[in-house]
C-alpha cells in the first residue's frame, strides 16, 4: 500500500528575503524525502516561488494563486484555499515550516515556530502583519498536534506567551552540512576563486544577518572602527535586505570603503566566505537560533558575539561573549581574536567540537519522528 503523502506549508517562502527560514526549508526538505522513499511530499507555495523546489526528488509543488510577498493576502489564502487543497490531496499530516497554522485543517498539523519576533519586536512589522502573525501563532499553539522549536529559549518564550505546556513543544535544533568545514589545503585554490568572484580579499571580518533593526549591524560597524581593525581588515556583511540597510550604508565604515554589503549570496558561496573569514561578528538583540553562529563553529572560525539567548545554548564556550549593546566591549573582543593566535585556536577548536552535536540529518530524523507520531503512523 502506498503511503499517504505529507504536506509542507511553505507559503512563507520569498527566496533571498526570509533568511534562516529559507535555509531551514532548503536543508530539511530533501533530507525528509530521502528518509521516506516512495512517499510524496506536497509543498504548498506562493505563485512566484515554485522553481525553488525543481531539483528536489519526491516533491510535488502545489502553488496557490497568491504571491508570498503579500503577507495579509497570503494569510487569507492560507486559511481558506489551503484547507481545500489539503483535502483534495489526501495528506496524512501537514508540516507548517513558517510558524503559522490553519484554523480548520483536514489533517493533523505539526508546526515549526522559529521565534516570536512579531511579539517581542513589534516595530519590525506593520499593524496588519502583526495582527495576522499574532492570530496565526495562537492558532499554531492551539491547533497543532505538536510544536517544534529550534531552541530551549524559544520553547520558554512560547510557554510564557501562550501558557503552553512544555510537553506540547519539542526542541529540534538546526544543523549544518558537510560543506561547512574548516579550511583545507585542497580547497584553498577554489575558495580563492570564489572570493575573487565576490571581490573579497583576506583578511576580513564576517557578519551574516538580515538588515533589520534588531540585528544591530550598526553596532558591529561601530565595534569594527573602534577596534582599529579597519586599518588591516575589511568588514564583510551579507544577508537578506531589510529596512535597516539604507541607514547602514551611511555608516562611516561604509563611507570609507572598509565595510562592504554583499546581500543574499548563492548557496555555494556562503561556506567559502565563512571558513576563510578571520572571525564571525554577532550583535543581534533577538534570535530564535542563529544559524550563522553554528555554521561558523563548524567552519573552524572564532565567534565574537553578544550574549543573546539562545546563542550560548549552541556555542557554549566557543565564543567571546560581551554584553548586548556594548560596542566597546565587542571592539575589545574583535582585537583579542584578531591579534592573539592562541585565542583564535582555542575558540576555533571549541567551535568545531560544539558543532558536532548538530546536523541537518539529525534535525530531519527528529522532525520526521514527530510528524509520524502526530499522524499516527
């Protein structure tokens, strides 16, 4: 007997614009299909992104007649059209990967909530967006057979915000793939070509974050200049564009040409940019997991970061921690890492060890187990 298909709600996907949620989907889905040969995965998307899944075996794309970029229209389509399509396709269960769930789904739902950014950072959203996210997040908690989150910190905030039972929420951390590894002599030549294509010269400090206010990229720039490393290094910043980008480009680090914004990079470029960096800088005031921190650890480069939950869950002692918002302390961490080879080696080794606890294969297996349990399979 052929196994009933699973559905994946990917209506949130706007390639190059949603950051970590896109990476999570891109890495998780092919591993889920590999674990379930013979089972179809129906992926429900906006009308403009179906090509994203073209090379994924076992995936059938089911686009809805709405653009993912229109959040309010997308939410309405999610609550009205998607249930009809789910019933038609006969899914055994629906995996919601964008943090939203259906009020009336014809099958069991499991929902992955990355964070509650709309609740803690309301100014990042318009009023209609915030209202829509608040409603769908509450639906996710109430209507999902299980919730999945990437960190204990996110589980804690959901329990506090919605009075949810901890047992209702499973923690499944993100992972890294084999492409994120320390520098190796046999890849240095090809890495150099990739850096040339990007117009990047070593040594450089790397920042990977969307250009949104809570990422505090201005603090990274402040610390870079205060450290004095602008005389010897370039600050390379990459991530999804956002409302803070215009102001960021006016920062003295950009006006003097010592900082560069690369935007959202091709998938093949990020592992190279990561492992060839001197270190990764993080000043974010809010995170659900912070995948770049884990990728840096796996790549064998040190991390200088503010102590924002849940970063210590992932890195432990594999970072130089400073108080959130303290550019002066962050500048000191920059200088220490850049000038002390012993510190660099110690943090790099600690990061490699920490990263061994995480993999996308493990994330996919744990996610599939939860989905099968919820579907009664």
